[in-house]
C-alpha cells in the first residue's frame, strides 16, 4: 500500500497478472527481501504446477504461498509436539524406573538395618553368656576376673569386652 496525499491506495485484488515470476523477481531484486525470494522459488516450484482456478492474481499467489506456509508450520508444530510427547513419555518411564530402583535400594537398606540389628542383639546375648560363664568360674574357683577369662580360654579381644562387666 502506498500513501498519496493522505489517501491510501489499495490496488484491486482481482487484477490478473501475466508475468508473476518476473514481477516477483523484480520485487525481490529491488527490495533485497529474502521473503520475496522465497516466495518466488515457492511459486516456481509449487504454484505454477497446480491447475489454476480462474485468473492468476498477485493476491492468489500470496494466498497460495501463505497457505503453504501455514501447512508447513502446522506440520512442524505437530512434529515438535509429537517429539515433546515422546520425550515426556521417556522421562516418565525413566522416572518410574528410578523410583523402582530407589524403592529396591530402600528395601535393601531396610534389610541391612534389620540384619545389623539382629547381629547387634546376637552379639549382646553372646557377651552376656560369656560374662555369666566367667562369673560362675570366678565363684567356683575363687579366682580373679582375669584368671577366670584365662581358665575359660577367652582370647584377648573377648577378655577386653568381658572384664569391664566383671570388675564393676
């Protein structure tokens, strides 16, 4: 559109064009507009091969190019949407897998904690038994705590654990 003396000039959209390619080439050359070059190539590749309905106008050429662009944009949008959905599904599956792995680790940790608790209890019970045996030996033989441990054949590490209970 061009302004002239305060009035806007709108060319009639029904004017036919005989030299669409040449017009687009000229406009692209003078304006150095990349979009016009694309429009020219799109016209050459697509528009002129289709069966024309009525007279070719600049408006029909632009409408065809815009429609083609909308279809391409829609295809690209749908493809990107599908990719995002696949990525989301993949992340969801990966998260589910991580949660299952975490659950498995927690169960294993729980099992280890129970085993540790059982071993600690068992160790305490064995230590109590060793202390009771040493006390009986002390009473029966009338000896010291160290002699009772030696009589029972306790190792040095066992003696170190048993003696604090016998001396106190």
